[in-house]
């Protein structure tokens, strides 16, 4: 059993930064890749970034150059540093254990113009 809890969302002006965190419980964390997804109002949930258990990272085009995903296996945590935020980044952001049905509850990110 895995539980994922996100934190760090909030309201920020365009051009600003936010750092999201995901705390994971359970023994699967260090063995699995972890993802961030987001869902904007009226849109489908979309993939944002992945960090493999090796630390290798992958990004959606929308996140490249602005977002940085990282993990700390010793602390069972994952983060998403988001810089140069745009209004179109407004969404609920979800932490996800790759290739599983385990999702966090989501954290709201709102970027104002």
C-alpha cells in the first residue's frame, strides 16, 4: 500500500515560482519511477514530468526549461520546482507512482496574469 501526499501549491503571479512536494509512504517508492501530472479545469489530466528511480528525468514540452523534478529516496519525497510560471500552468497537480493506480489528492496551483 502506498500513500502520496502533495503540498506546496498556491497562488502566484505570472513569472513567479512554486515548489511542489510529494511525500510517499510504503516500500515501493525507491523502486519505482514517480510522476507529476496536472489537470486544468475542463481538460484531461496531462503528464508533466517523470523521475526514474535512478534519478533520470523526463519532461513534457510544456515543462522543459522551466520545471525541475527531483526525488530523495532516503526521505521518500519528490519535488517539482516550477519557475517562470504562466497562467496556462494553472491546474491541480498530482503526484503519481508510475505504472500504478496510486495518486495523491492533488494540490492547486493558480497563476495570475
